[in-house]
């Protein structure tokens, strides 16, 4: 806190986008982490932010956190929220983003997609005077918080803190900050280490030995495989997919299944489908059970994984997969018009270049999966301006207790605009 920090009483009016309580004062809004609407708190204020010293009037929606590290660890923002308040806060993020874009549509209730927990986690490792420290980042800080267990992780990641510490110890001589990503696969832990730089022969031997001792399915460094003892595959519909090292996956298996179900429900009669930003195939490989699919993705390793899985799975319609940067080379109108439906799942920044082409196309229906409500709303406004109706939006909660929200929006070309 600065020398200007002040101790005062604040009344919380609502929740902000990141889960902070928001108090309205004569000097403007003040953001108070871990405070809830309706609460009166005594807080130390520093400009437009404040830290709670005491809760004078607690909200009826306040509940006990499930993790002793809550408020210290930066991973969770909302373990103190009751179920009803939490669900409406997440849904309201979508409603607000659409309103800012002047879009009106049905926003369904939030779907809980946590399932058995997150199947991927990243630990940070830093060297200090005692050796290698491994943990999560503190809230709004680069300080490390030691983590022995995390209650939001899937059971397959129970060993993750121990494994991350062991690998960090093996790499302590580099004196470099490391990011150790661990993924729970059907064959065991899949680990990718970032920050070290290329591994020489001696280090490769050491890491191969570590993978053996730790019974890892695969160990890679900066996306380069050091050793693969078992293929770390994921089930996607009928297909078994082995993503590239460190490759993108939906946060939870349940989330992937729910997002896929919503996509399939949006385009039940489509015979030819384009899957844009297809990743390693979570939608393509399920869609191919009933439709011919053309998948496009810039990540070559992901496209290769998708192709391998499609080629080794019986009972699928034809799947073609092309490595293509849709930001620089979006599909053009004449390419898009060959499809009955388009599915897209772009990164957080959205897909503005591709959306402009899609808005000018004749594609009858679009299923848009998004991990950012604001970029989705911007892109949705472009589609609506191009003659699409936004029929409905369904929020999906994979990242329980965080401020992140996924959604699926369904668009249909309106009569007279084909």
C-alpha cells in the first residue's frame, strides 16, 4: 500500500467482471477483492482499490472457501460466493458484454462443466537461496505460493505438485524461471517444460531417467519430446487423440463434452461442416459421426494429431484437416459457401478477420464457441450486421471459482440475406 492508503468503511454495490466487490464512492468506484454485494466492510483503500480488514455486515451469500490458500493463491477468485450468486455473476458477464454490443438474445442459465476437475495445470518454478521453489502465482503478484494440493484439479493430477518439484530440482542448475505444464491423459501424466531452453544430451538422459522414475507418459521441453513412454491420449467421441506436447485442450473433459453437445445440437441436419480453429479435433471428431468435416487450424502439430485420430477411428464420415492461419488467410466467401454449417472456436482475441468473411457468406448456420464474452460480442455484432440472427447464447463454466467463462452462440442466416 502507498503512503496515501486510507482506512474507511465501504458498502459493496455489485460484483465486477473479475469477481471483486465494487463500492460506489464520491471519488468513484472502488474495487474490493473477496467482498460481496450488500456487505459493509472496513477496508484499507489505495486509490480505486482496497483490501478488506473486517467484514462488518456479511452477505447471506457468503460461504466458506474449500481451499486454505484462497485469497493468497491467484488461481481462484470466487470460492466465497454461494451457488446462486456465483452462477448469476458468471451469466451476467455474458449479458453485459452483449448489451455493450447492443445485441439482444436469450442467454441461458449457466451450465456447470467442472466435472471431476481441471485436467491441466501449470506450476511455476523459481530458484532462491533454499533451492527450487514450485507453486502457483499469488493473486496480482509474481510471488510464488507453495501448493501441496489443489481441490479444483482432476484426480489424475494428484501427483502434479510432487512431479513438478522433482523436475524443477533436476533443472536447478539453469537458474532460469520455469513453467511446468502437466496434463492428465488416459495413459498418465503428460508434462511439458518451458523456460529452460534446448536440452543437451546429458540433460536429456537425466530427464529420461526422471520420466521413468516418475512413471510419466510423456515428457517434453518447449514442445520437443524428450521421451514418450506411452501415448498420452484423450478420448474425443469415438476417437483417441494424442495432442502435441503442450497443445491446447479444453480445461475439463466435462466442459469439452458439453461444448460439443451444444455445437451438435445447433447443427443437427448439416452434411458438410467447416470446423475453424479446430485444434486437435474435439468438435471435428464428434461432428464426423454424422457429417463430412473440413478442419482448419494454424497449429501443425494439432492438425497432425486430428488427422491421425480420424484415420484410425472407424465409423466416421470423411475428415480433411488443413494447417491454415485463419487470422492472415481466413476462408473466403466462395470457400465458406460450400458448407451447410460453420463451427469456430477461436482464441481469446476472437476471429474478426474470419468473421467479416463469414458475415458476407451464405452459410446457413454458425456455432461460435468462445472463451471471452467481449470478443464474442464484437464478432457477433459483425455477423448480425451481415444478416445473421443470434438465436441464443449458452454460458458454460469450466473454470470453477475463476472469472473465466466459456459460451456457445448460435447464429442463423435470416431470410432475404442469403
